[in-house]
């Protein structure tokens, strides 16, 4: 987990602010992502305060996050402190991995995807929901200006400028998903832009690797 992505100071209102920023659409996007899960157990990777609880509560869920303060508000019963780059689980353990608005916060994309592939069962599903910049150059500039103003304003109001500055600049940390998710050792089943201006993307992948060691 990136050291700048420490949300302990804002854990009590982190989800509320996210909902306000997305006009509440984050909930519908999570539902849309969860509809792609297969029966079985689920690792909620970067579960935080458990924003996906309502969408995942019918599954056997392990909620993982590096921040104990965030997990203290999480309703899932099985909670584990851990990082995506070093998942504390056996090989081929999960039927699904659910990852919402987390990928921009990890230190190593390669290590995280390697760990996802390792702990997923063969034919297990990796559901990825995250934000990027719009593909259209004009919309991209509007989006940059908008997130800069809004997130810095919230940071000043809540006295947590560092955390919200990170959220703004993290949107430019990674390549667009159409480039980032080309070669990740998982089979792509779907990748599409959703939401206003297409600044949110949903990816569905399957693991074709079986670790026998």
C-alpha cells in the first residue's frame, strides 16, 4: 500500500465523502460489479470500512485492508489486516476477488496482480472497479480541474489536505485501463467504461492458472 494512501485520519467519513463526490452512483457501480461474482467465497481486497457490505453479504467474505481504523468500522465478520502485494492466504483459496477503488493505492501493480492470480482458484473471478480519467481529451481536462478543486476543498474543510491531494493525483498515477490491463496473467472477460464521462471502469477477469506446489 502506498504510504501516501493512509486514510486513518478520515476513516469515519471516507465513504460519505466518496458518495457525495459520485452523487451516490458509487453504490450502483458496486452493485453492477458484484453482479459478476460467481458462487463461493470472496476476498474483498481493500475492503476499508466495508462499503461493499450490502452487495457481498450473501457471500462468505474475507475483508482485507492495511488500515485497522478503517476495518474497525467494517461490518464483515472475517477481517484481516494485510496488503495486496503480500496476501496472507494459501494458493488457490478464493472463488472471487472483489476490488473496488483500491488499485490506485497499491505500491506495486505487478505484485498485486501476481498475488491475485496466486490466491484465486482456477476459473476464479477477479472483479475490478476503479476510476481513471475520461478518454476524451477535453473531458479529461475538465475532470482534472474538477477533481482538483473539489478534493482540495474537501481536504481544507476536513483538515486532511494531504489525503485528498493524494486522491486527486492518484487518478493520473496509472495508465488508462485499456493499456494497464492488457497483460496481467488473467483472462479478460469484460472491460468497459461506465459512469458519467466514462471516468469509471469495470473489468471482469478469470484465472486460468492452477498452482500445484
